[in-house]
């Protein structure tokens, strides 16, 4: 799509928004219901597209993409009317007699840029939030997941006119053309590198931005952990989407007293879940493309003298599959610790004192997620207080993002802003603060002449 065509879409969307068509709550809820119904209608096609792009099974496609998207839309259908109401807030005595309230209003014309790893969920979730808040939307899905982008385009065209919700497909040229335009709000999910570019372009127009990025999220296993259960749950969460998950546990800090048992239990559950011929398992996903395949293989193969492959390491270029791989004896000098893995690799670093854990984590800024396996409430609290992160799960992995009653997002290196549920509505909303002063009464304390009596009254009112 050319810059001129994009410009036409934006002009039509601005005119549509300025007409006030998106403001009525009934209009928004009707749009959400259309979206929900279309996803249900096209479920098989959505899951087929996810299989084509990433090798996801229908089960995983529903559990981690279309099902979660439906949950978010359902939340918005149920709660938008309440969230959109004006809310009375306290008025200080000094402003007597007044009524203070906040009014939720949409930003206007919004841009949502989504990634390839969860291409359906991470497009539809913010779309639902933006619609609930009353915005128009331009969607820009990743070029790396073309089959999913195609079915999203089908759904969007069935549900919405382009002056309300439009989709722009393509690669870097289209991304650049979009970022040169002035939007009222930008929502980006992706890498830190591209996130910085989005922020630079947004700064040119002083456009507010939410960035959902990634980072190296630690998983801490202490001596008191239920090692068997920890391994069982970690294998589930780490190898969803073949490890290509922004909140996947990236590296593992395991107390030296349980490290060997932990590695053994991981191997046990990998075989139990995927069988001995993992690369031939029908429901084991694949790496998105050859570039990332080669990158992850390089992280496995290039390691220090103390590091060994305790499990896995096999790969099949023709299917872009890499075996779940456990690395033991890992140090910070290993390549696998130099970047976000985004693949099916578990690097294990051992520790003895908790201060060692904090020292390791401080090397990686502000991770998007933190995972703690411990039976000690004291230990859990110490880690939560000491480590900066976007969100956490204790004694499990990744599932905190599935609760749309609390916000999901990073901060610092892992992003800015949050969404899901109410926070998703808030994300795409500006809250106008308004104070309405009565015309029936006037208290002349604030105006000259400033007398001693007025001073006493003023001090009483402003305590």
C-alpha cells in the first residue's frame, strides 16, 4: 500500500471520528458483538492460518490466541457501558460549591502494530480495547505471518467499513509510511529495537504511545520449590509456540541443591508431552522463518567450555523445528545470555545465595515477566520487592497475562503502559477532568482585599 493510499484511509477515519459516530456506547458494543461473531464463524480458518504461519495446533491456537481474544471481547461487551460513564470525584472544600467529574473520551484515530509470534491475539486484543473506548483504528499486522494477516483482513472487512477499522498489510515500507503520519495514539507490540523507532517517530507529533516489548525474563527456582511440579508447569509455558513468547521464561536461576533434579524433571516432562520423536510431533510448533531458525541454532551451538547440552539440540531445517534444548553450566558469557532467546532453549544457571540471583537479574534491566518457584513466602516477597518487572507469576509461568482483571505490560526496557480488561479500556482513553462551579453561591475568600478573616478561613479550607 502506498503512502498516498494510507493518507486517504487516515483522512476518511478522521472524518468518521469527527462525525461522532463512534461515541455512542451502543455503537461500540454492536461493533464488538460483530467482531465476536465473526471470530466464532471463522475459527477453523484462524487456526489453519496459525498452523500455516507457526505450526500451532488447533488446540494451542484456540487456547493461546482466538480463545483469549474472545475472552477480551466478552469482557468489553459486558463492561464498556460502565467504563464509559462519567464518574463523580471528590471536590475540596476550597472549591465549594462545585461538582467535579471525569469523562472517558477516545483518543481518536489510533494505530495498532502487532507482531508475528501471536499474530491473531496481539492484533485482536488491542483492537477490542480500542473499539470499546470509541476510537477508529488502523491495524498493521506483521509481514512474517501472512496467513493470519489474511484472515484478520477478511474478518475486519466483514465487520467494519475502512473509515472505522482498516488493515494495512506489508513490510517495512508500510511501517515507515504509517509512522510518518500523525495519529492520535499508537499501540505497538514487538521488539525493543523497533519499539525505539516507533517512539522516535511518535515524538515528532507528540503522539502518546504504549509499547509492549520483551526482554530476558528470569525464572527463579529456590531450594524449597516443588521441583517436579515446577518442571511440569515450566515445560508447558516455555514451549508454547516453540518458545516464541514475549513472556516466556528466558533463563533459569536454579538453586544448586536442586539443579540436577530440576534438569532431569524437565527432560521427563518433555518426553511425556511431546514423545521421543519431538521433531515429528504434530502439535509441536515451529520457528517462524529461517533467519530466526539459524539465530536460535547459533545460540545453542556456540557456548562456553563449561556449558553442555543436557537434552535436545536437534533440529530439522525443512520443517523449521528445533528440539526443546536444556543447557546446563551456563554463564553470562554464553551467547544464549546475550540476547532474548525467543526459542525453545532452557539455559540453567545455578546459585547459592539470593544476592547472586539479584546480581544476575540486574544485568538485564527491567524484564517483562518474572517467575518464582518457591514454597517460602519470605523468599517470594524478597524477590518481588527486589526485582523490577512488568508482571509475575508465582509457582507457574505465563498465566498472569490471561487474567484480564489486571493490567498486562512492561516498564523501562520492557515497554510502557498496560492493557487487558479495564486497563485496556483505559489504555485507549483520555479522561477529561472537569469541575462545574455553581452560579447560585459565591464565597469571596479568594479575591482581594486579602483580610485577616479571609486568611483564617482560607487556611481552614485548605488543610
